[in-house]
C-alpha cells in the first residue's frame, strides 16, 4: 500500500505547476495544470510529457492564476476538473476577454464546503491569502497518508488571518508538505496590504492632479486597497469595463466594492465597449451605463484612473492625457516592465512629466513566513515547488526532499 507523488513540473521553476498524487490502486489526483510563465503566447502541447494521459484522473485547480490553470484545455476531455466557485468565475473572465472562451467546465467547491471525496481521496480545501481571489491550500488524504499543498500563498494580504489561524491550529499529521517558494532568495520588502493602502493615501493627498494606476484587475485585494484609499481622500476610483466585469461576477453576497458603490465609476470607453459588445455582452455593458463615466469627464483632478495599454488610445481621443500635475503608479511586479504591454503606460505618463511612484507588495509569502509556515505545520517531509532558489535556500524548512520534474517518490 504505497502512495506516490510526482511533481511533473515546478521543482525548478515558478509557475507551470503540475503535481500528481497516486493511490496504490491506481486512482490519481492532479494538483494544478499550470501554463509555464515563459511559454510563448498561443503555444500548445505544453502538458508535461511525464503525465500519463492514458488513464483517467481528477484535476484540482488551486487558484485562478494561469500558471496554475492555463493548460486545462489540454487535459483529456473525460477528466473532471475541480476548483473553487469564485476561481471558476475568474477563469471564465480570462477566457472571455482573451476571446478564447473555455470549452471546459468545472466541478466546484467553496470556502464553506469542508472535506469532500473523489474516489479514494478525501480533499479539504482551505481558503488562503494570495493575490488571486479564491485561492486554496489543499489537504489530500488517501491510504493513510496526508499531503498539504500550499498552492500560492502569503501572510500579509487582506486575508492574512486565514494563514495565521491555520498556523495556530495546523492540519495534524502531515506526511508531505508541498510548499511554494516564490520569494526565496529575495529580500524585497513585503508590505501588508494595509501599508500599501496607507502609501496610496499619501500619494493621493500629495498629488495635485489625477493618479493613474496600472494593476491586475484580478488582484481583488489591490482593487479594494485602491477603492479604500480613494474614498479616504475624497477621490473617485475610475475602473474600466474589465475590472467592472470581474467585480460584477464575484462581488455578489460579499462586502467587495462593485459598480453602484459611491466613489466608484466605470469608464465605458469606445474601444473596450465595442469589444464587449462584439463578444455578445451588450447586456453587461448596458447594465454598467448607470454607473458609468465618460472618458471626457476624467479631466477632473479628483480621479484615480485605471490605466492599461489598451486604454491609452481611448483616453487620448477623449482628451485624457497625463500632465505634470498627475502621478502614475505601476502596482504590479516590477519584472513585468520589461514587456512593452506594461512599460508603455509608464512611458506615456513619464514623458508627460507626471510624477512616478511604485507602490506594490508581493502576492507571495516572504522567506521568513514560508519557513514559519513549514515550522508550524511540522510535516514529516517538505517537497519544494514553485521556486527557483530552493537548492540554496532550503535551510529552515525541516527535512526537505528535493525532487526532479517527473521523478516519482513513494511517500514513506
Ligand atoms: Zn503561481
Ligand atoms: Zn498565484
């Protein structure tokens, strides 16, 4: 009776995660089917070759980041795919806006589901703190073995108490902790989302004109932070149709800001408006109109304005161009600035003389929090994934078993 574990991809890289847990009778669970972050746009055939596609398996997606779900369309059609209910909605948004609507559907759990069974596996999804909304850690129990997969997590976002609570009362008797290690070997400061909010309040107060901000529309914590900072400084947050779409799909039944809230407006620009209509989403666009603001009104200095490359043309046509009174903040990982898609909005504001700020915090746990989490769980063994510095930085994690991609380990 041996349970085996294979990390098909992720022992040597950040993203592209794909992990298999196999029951002695042959039943298999796949944790994540992630697209490698460096995969060229449109490339296919990216599922790890070590993953046996000839036998049925169930797939669990930990959270709605593409480096964890981006290969679901390559999963054999007969294999069921499971994820959180909020995660399923956000994965669908991405498919819609990239004009690649997903053919796959998901079985879903939610944060109140508690443990459920798939064949010989008992799965307990545990909502966690990450820059993606509806992100889960997963406890998998089978044939007397217990495995905890962290997915991606942090301990300094708006849901940090979930991780604190879990560390105070960790799942018992974990044989294997599969943990991410994105920030290992980096000493970049990790601010709490509250500190980020405070910094934005300062920036909004100090800026005479408007503040343009680029952030990920699916980073709900950041949208909340910007909304709260705008409210605290009597500004109005102007989101685009995409951010409105994201909030519209998930905010129901939560306290999250959404179209219709004070100090929040939806910019219905010509370009993005016709894009949504062309996708058959006229109804959504019409629903947003009462909460809308025309781009022309964004000349008013009290606005905090969502900026992405796709919006620059629309803004320019409406006379919305940055000035020396305005400020710009890139609120994502700095590394993305090597791509023109991300650097163009920065350059557009910089060349107009706007002041440039960088207020952001990581979506992933600091090295200290990663080690503290492993110490709290106290597993028999740690198997590293989702990191590039594990060889140098595995000290402080307890007994570590370093695997190669595709190498199968029997859980002792
Ligand atoms: Zn990831
Ligand atoms: Zn992630």
